[in-house]
């Protein structure tokens, strides 16, 4: 009997527990979230409110330094080099009129003396012929001839021949003196020696190349200008009648060939043709007195040196300027509107390596996103980061 009672009590307990479990489940049903939209995580972005400003445009370019005036120094007479100026070497400076080379002039001095003797003989013959003409006129009058004597009687043809001999002798003397003067090869202007091809004791002939020299009063740099930069630069144009439309822009040249070097220059002319290979216009800038010593002992510019140029362009009035880092694929940016991200297609009027001037697509007051985002859909909720820097504690690293 006891076994039967235990068998009845166990199933009853199970049934009661099952009933309580069902009631608990019905009273606490699970919350289904299968159809609810997931919460979107907000993106923290840094923004820049855009404002209209007056922006001075600087145009980047480059070029190599060329001499303004470069000449090939040649010998105009033959002779042996007997003396050389100590500045007549690569890199040496000289002034206008300095004697750079001295040739042996003894032969030419002898030619000058010979020409002087020929001139004296010719002048003597002229004096004698003039005396003969006067005597012929006196004889004609003594004979009682009332008519005018002919030119043959007065020996005028002989007189003209004697005068021609004097002129010829004078020309020979001047030529001999000029050749003697040319034995001293002088500098045509203040300049510097680029290279030389002769030395002391060498015999040179007429029209032989002696050296390449260039003027030191200024140097020139040929600068290419991109087509998009042309509206923002003051081009120094010149017209056929000699009129010029405007003064060229100032240019700042830099080079890191020997430390940090800087020179100030100015645009002086615009070339008259577009470069066919690059389809660009070139302008020429000049640096005045580039070899003058400076207080900071800066190295002078070198011929053939590569330099970078920043040309002071026009001032763009009331424009929107944005950094290139905020531009994606060169055609669109992101702005924040009502707490969401919006993509804006833009067009640029001008752009350099760091910034660009917006011509359309943005307005003043827009909040430009500066944080790199990549591909983000418009309408994404964002949160603007506080741009105010926190106070730095003493000893704390920024």
C-alpha cells in the first residue's frame, strides 16, 4: 500500500510544477525585437564654418637660373697670350673695361709705324700736287689767257689722286692702331666668367673662342604658368607701340641647394607664344644684383640652379576657401546640416597644393567637415566635436 501511495504522489508533484511553469511563462512573455530598427551609432566629426574672405592668391612655379646677357669672348687678332688677368677663370668677377687677356703686340706695333710712314709719304705727295696746281694756274695767267683753265691744266685729277692716297694711308693707320688695341682683350660689361678655353702661352688666331662670360647685374628665370592660374596673375604684356599694360608681380624664389636660400624677383615680360609641348604660357622673372653680398652671408645664386617660385597673384575678393584635405575625388565635400551628414558637389575656381577656391556648391555659413570619412551616406547622424582646446595641466604633454 505504501508503494502505491508514493507512485501517486510523484506524478502529482510533476504536474503541479509544470502548471506553475506555464503560468510563469505566460505572465512574463519574451520581448520580440525582430522588427525594430537598430540604433545608428553617431560619428564624431570636426567642422569649420565657412566665411567669405579676401584671399591673396600665390601661384607656384619653378625654373632654372639663366644669365640675362651671355657672350662668347673671341680673339679679333692673332697672337701669343703673354698675360692673363687673375680674375679670368671660372667664377671670376670682372668690371667693364678690365683687360682679361694680353696678346703679344710687337708685330702690330711695327705695322702701326709702317702705316704712319705711308701716311707721311701720302701727305707729302698731296702737298707737292697742291703746289703744282697753284703753279699751273700762275703760268696760265702769265701767258695772258683770258679763258678759264681746264681741270687738266690745273692738275685737279692728280690732286684728287693724291688726296685719295692720303685717305687710304689714314685708313691703314687706323686699322693698324685698332688691331694693336685689340691685343688687349677687354671686358664688354661687368660680369663673370662661366668657362674659359685658353691659357697663358697659347697662340690664338682670329675669331678663336676664348671664354664664355655673362653679365652679373641681373639673372632671369623662365617660369611655366598653368592655364588655370592665368586669371589670377598680373601678366606684364608689351604691345607693338611699346606700351605696357601693367607692372609684373613680385616673385619669391627659394632653393635648398646650399641650405635655405631666398631671393626676391619680379616678372618682367610674358613670352609671345604658347609652349607647344606643354601647352602652357611662360613668363620671365628677373633677380636684380644677385651676387651682392648680404648681411646673412647667403650664398649667391648659381647659373643653372633649380629654384622654386611663388608669384604674388591677384586678391580674390569675398570667396570661400577650403582645405584640399576636405575634398573627395576633387569633386565633392561633406557638410553637417541639422545633425546629419550631407554630401555636396562643388566646383573649384582655383586650387594649389593646400587650398582651393570654391566657385559653386557651397555657401557662407556651411559647416564643412574636416574629419576624413571616406564613403559615407548622406543622412548619417553625426556629432560635432568641441573645437575648444582643453586646459593643459602643468607638466602634461599636449
